[in-house]
């Protein structure tokens, strides 16, 4: 009985050691957990990563492209500056241009809100004049690279199948003193359940899509900064 108890204790100790080893995040290898428990009881997924000459590319399931510089983890900075959103979309009618302007403002509002919620930086500012003197700053510039205003009529007839949904795609670049440290591209087209209902306006659908992108980008930053615990 004593021998059996001893062996069980050894086995349990080995399991605990292996579990702890497997859960550790090695930032220098491709063996990186892909799923994490967030601080608000969700699951964030960043996908597998692959080494490049100048950093890491992630196959992030919520982004079209995702890259961070080598040995960079978003820590050591006290201020995040969210620059005004730009747009490279042209050839739109007046209503579409109005929606683009709304989306440009919404990007700054939603991203700043969620970065503040994540508590990743002491200061999240949307104007250069609000950057504290001597601050260690990361700058996030974002550009609308694709836009479609959608069709309310098409959503009435086939909205539940995705017809008539507006489209918005963003390209983001985060820099430290002008040097890129994180880039991404993300695209949304009526991701919320409410978007499938004909009663929602295209403006409101796109704001929800922006919130979805802001959620996933801020989750990714929180994962790399070590704010979330790995699940695998």
C-alpha cells in the first residue's frame, strides 16, 4: 500500500510538471498557445504563428493578416496614440461618403474604448496634443481599405443569407518612433446576429462590425502582452 501510494504521488508530480511545462509560453519558438481565457470570461483565439525574417506572422482566425516584430510584446509603453482614421476608398456616392466618415470616427471611438477596458496602457489618447511629456508612445494608424454600403432592400429579401450586408476592411499599423512593430488587416460584413435582420441600418451594422474588429485586435494585443492565461 505504501509503495502504491508513493508511485501515485510520483505520477501526480510528473503530470503537474508536464502540465506546467506545456502551458508555458515560449516567445522564442513557434510553440505558442493559440487559445486564451480573457479577463471577462471569454475565449480569445490568435491562431498558430510562423517565424519570418523580421518577426512573426499569425494565422489569426479573425484577421486577414497579422504580424508582430521579433522580441516585441506591447509592454514597456505607457501611452497608446490612436491617430485619425484614413481612407483610400474612392468613387463612392454621397451616402457612401457619409458612411465612410461615420466609420472613420467610429474606429477611433471603439478602439480607444476597448484598449482602455483592456488596461494595457496608462494613457489611451486620440490627439497628439494629449500625449504626456516624456511618454513612451505606441502609435496606431488605421486605414479603411475596402468599403461597401450594402443594400437595405437586399437584406429584406435575403438578409438571413448574408445578402445586402455592408462591407468594411481596415489595415492597421502600430509604430514605435516610426518603426513598425505590429500590422494587421481585418474585414467584416454583417457579423452580428442583428445584421441579418432587415430592421438594422447599414450605419449601425458597420459600427457593430468595427466593434468586432476592435475586440479582436485588442484581444490579440492583450494575449501578446501576457494579460490573458493560455488554455492549451
